[in-house]
């Protein structure tokens, strides 16, 4: 590969990053931060409008994803298994897809048998409020509504370590109330 092609490729990559940063909506107060309240937002699930703040008292695993994102696709089955294992223990898995294509989004949820709440956020308004530009990105929100942890990239959400962490965090927060 010639130096010219390398430079052209690098300039193209920088342009993509800049366009993403410029066109994704930003949170005027800055991105979501650990130990701070999670930005509230509304979403529709099963025909009902809900708010993140209505999930207070439960641990929320908020996952930003897209059908066109290979690492997102890779981790989705483990999020479904996490949902099935911990839904009765006060842990809510909530997916927010930045897909513009509603048909691809709905087909993905059917093909992968995703049963946890998911909301399609075309244009990335909610992702922008969180300062999310890379996918997947996941926020662990404690029962008091604060961001406990931010995880960038694909993860195995049903690993014993994650299950232990989430049940401990949910249990510790519940005992404080």
C-alpha cells in the first residue's frame, strides 16, 4: 500500500469520527458519568410510553446497540440470557438501538428471540444524551438511578462475575433503602 493510500485512509477515518461527533445529539450537561444520576428519557415498549426514572428501585443494564454493529450482535445473546436469569431479582435489561431501519431492527429482535425491553432511537437522541458514540456501550444504573459503571465494547453479560456483581450491587442498594 502506498503512503498516499495510507494518508487517504487515515483522513477518511478522521472524517467519519468527526461527522459522528458533530451529528449525534450532545447532552449539554455532558455525558453520563459514574456516580452521577443517569439522564432520564422516555421510551416506548409494548405500546406503552415509559421513563427510565420509573425503573427506580431496580438495577438497570442500559445497552446502546445497533443491528449493523458486529460486536453488538455478538453480545446480544448474553444480554438475553442475563435478562432471563435476573429479571425476577430486580434487574432490568433495557436496549436502545440507534438503527434507522425499522424493518432490520424488528427482524433482528425476532431472529435473535430478544424478549427484554428494547427501544429504537433513530438518530441517536438518547445515545447523544449519554455521550455514546461507540457501540455497543452499556451503563449499569443502580436502584437509586445513578450510573454505577460504564462498559464500552462487547461483553459477556451472563458470566459468573457479572452475575455476581449485579446481584451484589442490587442487594447492597436494596439494603440501604
